């Protein structure tokens, strides 16, 4: 097995002249590209299903369906479903003849579990849950399905709420909202429903958590992964007699204690769930080995005074004992999958500006790099199925060839459109900053690039801050769309970025703005010296979320940018702490409680430097954003107006932290590109 796959770059894309017939990318190109979901491999490893979204600016015309293909690439991909509403959580039955998924079909008040035979026929609804059903998991014998659904955490209060004549939200504990949604008084439970030969909505369904002390705890909750929807991440034990799941038990202590997720094992015959993991860490993503004898999971140590950020490690759970398999590896595992024989585990992790796949012996040992530029690994007898994408290639399902060290595209949607567009691969470079740290950077070239000409420079630091700029095709902030009017773009993975080690990511907690900003400014000087086609006299800066926070910092500390684009950027540490959806993390980051009002609360709050704001700024924001509430953008706008700085405020009433709707996204990018062009013209 070769230790490293090399990404093959088509030679024609490396040329510096404008390729014949190529054109500049448009927002329509970006938005209308088909979007491929995570691959799910059949039990025998011969087939793979995945979702494909065919977007449209009119949401009513957007189509999302399930597709299937062979894992060896010999059978063309075909569509499995043909409905306007999308499917989620698709899984194969143990014998590989059926799939189960969650979908909202005609007549459904909420999404339900459906079962579709792969040999032909229509999908039949299995569940009829008032609150909907999601995340189906087949019992190993194929005769029942485990799923999740929300229930009222307090039935008496639920009854009172239905009968009341007023409309009000009432909370006794924090948190009260998450990202873009208010939290309600429901809790997620686990249900099992029988699957008979003929699907019947009258089949027996059982709530496995009903009556348990665990589910009755006021702080009981599923994990939140990117939305306000709770997920217990359940998996069946091999004998089908118990279930392992992840849950939080002290969410109601968000403002007073460390909130940790734990693993539990629950017998399907009833009783109280058994705690599997110790305090001092958060555990998630449980998964059994192919023979069902070993339980793996991901774990992150809880924050401490010395370390606020912790990488996620792969662990093995043995009874109440946890063994760290990647304890000596300084990268954060985001997903993993075992080989069919259970001897090797494939790991997905960010590393040095790329998504990469690594291998580790199942019993522990050295982690070895296996493939660069891939994620979501799935081991099969035909090879490793994964997702591949780059800034010039929207994500596709591929088969990695372990012998030749190459990949084969199992999907290749929009190939004709991509071939028309002038997009050069991004360039990676490193430099050693004045603080001694090695800093990774990505450079994106404009269309019709000519190295003998001079180009304005746009910097675009990532949000997070614990995230990473990488070689990827983005829908929200597409690299090539941002440079489409003739700019070079620089993305710097400043201190705080992930994929460069635990200490590198954690160091930002003691220096939330000043240090990263200085590294980015230093990167500009390095890039201008390294690449003579950069016109240092014409610079602009754009950023979103933490990147927007940086934009407000830059506005108070440098006048080198002709203009700034600030999306969802905080300006006032105190007010953002008070109104956002976070807990103690902000307090820990600033070095103490807000009432002490010292340290970074004041010293690294952009508001304190707003008397120096001079740079023309476009401010954009979703009104439903609870992570960086709209009040932050309004404050920034108000101060810039007070200082008579050219400013434009663009608000989206029906958007949250991200601009996700087609026409809103098009308008957003029109404004961003127009603002940059206005100030970067010679």
C-alpha cells in the first residue's frame, strides 16, 4: 500500500496564458453546481449511495435525490429517488437489499423514516411520529430500525403551552438559542420500530429513554452539530441487544460548569443507560469494529486554565476504561472508518492546509499519511471510497487505488461547465513569522492571469477562529469568484488555525486579535516580496465571522487597505458576549469574568480603537444570526457613520450566520464584488 496519494493537476491549468475558450466564473456557475453528499457504502462493499442536490435560485425548483453507483466504477451512477424534497441519513439494510432514510413526503407534517427496496418499487413510510423521525439505524438482523425523535421534556408544561392565550418564550436556564434558532422545550429520545415484511405504520414502536432518570435530567441533551437539531449519534451493538449513544447531561450548567458529552450503553429491554466514559472529556461518534467486539469513539479533553482548545483524538472504549490511540499525534481526527478485516483504521484530519486521510493499526501505533486532498473515507474490498475536491473541482465521490496511488472519479457532475471556466489551482507557500512560527498561506490567481502585470491584493482570513483555509470549492465565499474581477487573493492560516497542531490552535486564546492580525500583515509583505505581480499599493480586506472581527481590528490599527468587507463581525467584546449563544468559552478566552473588565475584554476589543476607523467598509449581516448578533454590525455601521467614513450596510431578514439562499447569495456577492471594484480600480 502506498503511503501517499498525489493530487494530479491537469497541465493545461498550470499555464499562465488565458486558455482558448475559457471564461470568467460567475455566481450562477458557483450556485448551480451540483452538490454531492457523503458516501455510504453497502455491507458487501460493492455499492455506494450519496445525495445529489441540484440547486436553483427558486427554492421550489431545487431538487435533492439519492443516487447509487458501484464502488469499482464499472456501473454508471443512477438516481434512486425522484422527489423534490431531499432525503437524509440514508443507510443500507444489513443484507444490502433496502435502504432507509428520513424524508418529508406528500402528506407528512414532519420528516419520517422511509424504506426503499433497491430492486425496484416505491419507498414506503415506516414511522408516523408527530415530531418527525430522523437518523435511521438498522438492527443487525434487519428486523427493526432505531431512530431519533423529539419529545416534550415536560408534558405538563406542554399542555399548558397549548392552552395559553399569550405568546412568550420562557427560560429558566441557559442556553436559550443556538446559531440561528431559538431552543425549545423538547428533548431527543431514541425509538425502535419493527420492520415487518410489509411495512406497516402500526408496527410496534418503543421509546427506549422514556421513564429513565437520564432523560429526565434538566440538562439532558443530544449533541448539536452545525444546527439546532439534537443528535444522540446512536449505534447498535453487534448482538442487537443494546445501543451505544452520546449525550450531554448538564447543558443547563452552560454558564457555570464545563459541559461534556458522554457515551452511554442502553439495553433494548429497558432500564437505565450505563455510563461508559469518565469525566474530563467530551466523547462522540461511537462506532463498533466490523466484528462488533471493539468500540471506538472520538474524544476531546475538557478545557483547562492551561489549555482552552483541545484536539479530538481517536479512542478505544473498554468497559469504563478509555484508551487513546492517537495520544502522541498532534492532529484532530474528524472521522474514521475500519477496514473490513478490522486490522486498520482510516482517519480523516486537517493537516497543513489540506484535508487528508491517514492510517493507524487498530490496536494503536504510528499514524501514517495515506492520501492528501480527500475526506469522508469508507473502506471497501474494491479500495477506499472518499470525497475529493479542490478550489477548481467541486466535491465528487472517488475510488482511491491503493496500488497505483491515484483516484478514479465515480461521479463527475458539471464536468462540462467546469471545463469552460478559467480557474488556476491555488498555490501554497510558507514563511517563518517574526514570532518564530511557521505560517501557511494560500494564493488564488485571477482569470486571464499574466505574471508580467500588476494585480490588486485581496486578503481573506478564515472565520472560526479554530478553522483552516484549505484548497476547497466553496459555495458561500468562492475563491475564484472573489478574484474574478482581477485580483490576487491571500489566505493566511494565522495562529489559532486548525491542522497545524494543538498548541498552534490554542495559542490564540491568549491573544485573540493582535497576534493573528500581525501575522496576516506580515504575510502580505512576504507575498508582495515573493510575487512581483502583486500591487501592494492596492489592497483590500474581507472577512466573515471571526474574519469580520479581524476586519474591525484592522480598521482601528492600519490604513493600508483601500476598503474592507465585513460580514457578521463582532466589534464589542462585552456586548457580543452578552447577546450571543455561547457559554463560558468567551469568558475563558478573555481571561476572566466580564465584570472584571480587564485584559483582553478591553485591550483586544475593536470598539476601543474605533476612534481610528477610516477605511470604507461594506457591512453585511443576517438578521437571524445568534452567534454574532445583528447588533454588532449595527454598532460598526453607526460608528463609521459617526466618523463620516463611506459605509454601506446590507441586512438579510431571512438569513442567519451564513447567507444560504440563492437570490440572497447572488445579491450578497454582487455587493461584495461591486465594493471591491469601486475601491481597487487604478
